[in-house]
């Protein structure tokens, strides 16, 4: 039983990012400011990742 609970917790924690993305998508379809924030955030993070990769 312990192994099952450990696996469940690990998968649950690993999927949290997916749930956050679905929530952001739901808000973005309703609020234009959320969509603009997501685009800006994505561009900034992409630029940071490219800079660190050099």
C-alpha cells in the first residue's frame, strides 16, 4: 500500500504544472489581460533560457 501512495503522490505533484496550464488557458479565454500576461511571460522566460544556454 505504501508504494501505491508514494506513486500517487509523485504523479500528483508531477501533474500540477498541467493543471496550472489548464487554469491559465481557462482564464485567458475570458480575460484578455491574462492572455497578454501569458504571452509576455512566455517571451521573457524564453529569452532568459536562451541567454543561459549561451
